[in-house]
């Protein structure tokens, strides 16, 4: 992600493919192996016993994913798998999340810096994991909601997310 000060920031995230749940692990200007390894440890602490339900960690071939990064997951029984070179389809779910995050959010707003990006990505993560209407079947998230904008007596309510960049809708009880 580019900031208005022409500084590029990297966002590290993990997606549970079965549920499409995204975990934003961190963002930094210059990632290295030690930083990604620490983010992996933080994820394992956050997941707790749920890590036992993971079998594989599909990752790209970036140099920041050192042997320590893979060892951390292997120690929990998760097999790290590198995608083959130049095969974006092998990591299609992650590629789709990046495209969605860019088109819905960062391409339409100015990011000031790392702290601002952290706030924006945290709010977007909650929106993506919780209230974002999608067409996926048994993903554990609400299905598509087709509502008109909130009007008196419409039986629905809406509220802005990310300062009005996105909206969330809910049927009134």
C-alpha cells in the first residue's frame, strides 16, 4: 500500500480458506524474516487450540518467509507449502482478498502512514469477516443482503464503515 508520503507499506495477512476468515497480522515498511516469524508466533497465540484444525499453510515465495517461519507452523502440525513460481492461481484466495481490499478500500482513500493503515485495516478486517455480504455457501458469515437504502418504514437499517466508504446493512427485527 502506498501512503501519501510515497512510502510503501506491506500488509501480512493469513486467510482461513474454508471460512474465508482473514487475520491481519501486521504492517510494516521493511519486513524481514524476524518480523514475519514474530507475526506467526502472535497468530498462533491468538488462535490457541484452533490451530489444530489447520492442515496446511499455503504461502508465496517471498524471502521474508524464512525457515523459522515454516518451523513455527510445522511445530504445531501445520505443513507449510510454497506455491510454485509464477502461479498466482495457486494462491487465488489470497489474491482475491488483496484485490477486494484494494478496490473496496485503499484505492479510494488516502493512507497517511503505518498507524493510519493499521486503523483502516483493523476496521476492514472486522467488516470483511463479519458483516460483508457475500455469496459463499457455508462460510459462517451472513449471505447476500439485497436492501434498498434506509428509508422510514423500510424495515432495514444501514450504517457507514470507514467514514462512509462502505456501508453495512441489517434487516430490522
